[in-house]
């Protein structure tokens, strides 16, 4: 299966203007340009109508006919409204208060580590702009988010949804996530309702509690994680996603650099072990065998749905399926080393019919790389536990 593609967006130079292109779930395109004089939007609605406003502020208009509507030098309400929209200044002020009070410490730390200082400064304005353009109302902010600003929203028709604004970083993280979600189409992953690559913004279906909140025994959690991950695995040769080989090479370089910058928080032989495992997984990559993988399968990314569970926050790779199970190997580090650590990789291999050595080696790489990231953002005691487990496993020479 090939990728259906993500939205294309461009940002104008300087502070005077910004253009973005938004794709809705049904393929409609929304283009908006923000300038010093106001906001201009052109929205393809369900009935094919175009709505344009000039030198003012407009929300997306819910038009079901085929007419063209133009509004000049004025303000109109959002989708489904007939007037009386919240003033823009009030929207921005409310967004500022929401973001300043509720942005998780881990998200702020990751943004600062990525050099996304301008994103942090503009985040309230970004939230307010999404509220206006997508006609949603932001509610509770997720305090346990780690990679993005995530909040409950209410759509114009009253439907609950989730807004995700991803921390900008080098690469194509947002486009890759959109590709995975569109390819999955709600099978194994959350359903994508709307997206805007230029603003690193996604609107997702609202799901239930995470697997981490349900208090299930670890074996039952692993069963669920294996089952939901396997729903994502499928051929996707033309998806344009990074390969498992590219990810292995990137992880090796990342581990080497960050370990030094953090003043070597785990043993040198532990890093050497991770690098040798990464090298073997890179060499083992096979484009013919590679499938679409989520890339970050753990209990916080696994949410209850009407049909069981669905995954959120995919990284998106074309890799051996064992990569996803390697992520499961890095989690619950205390429990992992309380027994024979290899028991878990053997169980995962038996559950899925995949290669135990590949699962084990991806786990070694993921454990060290993630442990270093957790040190960088100050997420303790998990960071220390994960690197201690990595040191222990390396010393055991298994």
C-alpha cells in the first residue's frame, strides 16, 4: 500500500505572513494566510463552496450549497455559527492562560532541547489560531504528554476530539505520523480527522483511558500491545517513511553524541553493546520484508477504543516488525531485570511468531537511547532505572 500523502504547507518569510494548507479527513483542502491586516481563509466545504474573508477574521464556514461567500473588512463566526463569535483577543488571552498553566514540564524540556524556543513562545497564538480556523474549543490539557501539546477539544457540532501540536524538530516527524495514521485508517491507530503539516497540528478522534491507567498485570499488557501493534503491520513500500536501517544508523549516532554530552551516565561497555546491536539490525534490514511499524508501542500510547485498543503517537517506519517489540523490551525496566531479561523477548517472539534475536537487539538499542533522552529531560527515576537495567544486561553478557 502506498501513502496517500500529507498536506503541503509553506510559511512566508518574516513575521508579516504565514500560509498553511490543511487537509480534512475527507480530502478537502483549507488554505489560510495570516498577515498584518488580518486572516484570509479559503475553505473547501462538504458541498464544494468556497468562503473567503479579506482584511478581517473569519472562521471556517459550514456551507452545504455550491455558492461562493465573500466577507470583507469584518468578523464572522466559526463553523456552524451564525454570529456572536468570541473576539479574537479573548481567544488568544484564553489560550495564553491555558498553555502557560498546563504545558507539561517534559514537553517544555523537550522543546528546549530541540531548540524550539520560538514554538514555545508562539504556542498560545498557535492554539488560538487552530481554535479559530478549525472551529474547535480547547479544554483539558493532557498533563502526561511528552512530545506535544495535547488537549481535549470540542468540535463545532459538539463532537469530542483531541488536538495535538507536535514540538518541531529536524526531520519529518509530523508528516510521518500523518502518513501512518492515514495508512492505518483507524485500524490499530487513532483515526485522523484533520491535519496541517505547516503548523505540526493534528485533530484526532477521542479515545478512552490509556493502558497504563487500567492496572492490568504485565503479561496481559504485553498481550494487548502485541495484538494492537500487529494490526498496524502491513506492506507500505511507497509510503516514503524512513527505513529500519536509517533508524538504526540514526540511533547509533544519537546514542554516541548524547552519551558524551550528558557526561556518560551509563557504562561505556553498555553503549558499545547498544552500538553493536544497532549495527546488526542495520545490516539485517530487508526492504522486501519491511512493513509499516508504529515505532513507539508502549502502554501510554495504547488507548481503549470501542473495538479494543488503538495506538497514538506513531513515529512511522518501514522496518522489520520486531522493532515495535523492541520498544516493549525497553519498558518496565525494573521488572525486566528482576528475572531472566531474555524471558520477555522469548515470550514476545512466541506470541507473534517473530525473531527473538531481532526483538532482543532492538530492545538493547531502545533501552539505551530512551534512557539517555529521559536523563536529558529530567524524567526520574525512570531514566536511572532504564540505564541501570541496560548496565545490568550488558554485564550479564546475554
